[in-house]
């Protein structure tokens, strides 16, 4: 959730109370992501927040997501220079 909070400026699930936020999570009612975020980042967030735990990838699997791979390659290139 912190990964989304920084670039979007808000939490992925909205509600005026803890109960409201819990209801949004249960109903899969994630807030729309801002249009300035890349499709690859949006895909990563959607994958990481997969509702069904049987379908949700673990952290190690998320490291193979294209968004993470691109970020890792860019950071590595910056460190090498």
C-alpha cells in the first residue's frame, strides 16, 4: 500500500471509517489510479493487491514483474555510471 500511496497521494481503498475501508477491500473497490502512472506500474499494483490469496503472487514472484525488472535495471545502470 505504501508503494501506491507515494505516487498516487492516496490509499488504494477509501472509506470514512475502518469499517468502510474493510468493506471496500472486501468488495474489491480499489480507487482508480491516477492517469500519470505507467500501465506497467498499474499492472504491478493490481497484481500485488490480488484479492484471492490463492491467486496472489508472493513477494519473490512479484520481483519478477516487468515493472520491478525495469526499475532494477535502471537503478543498476545508475549505480554503474
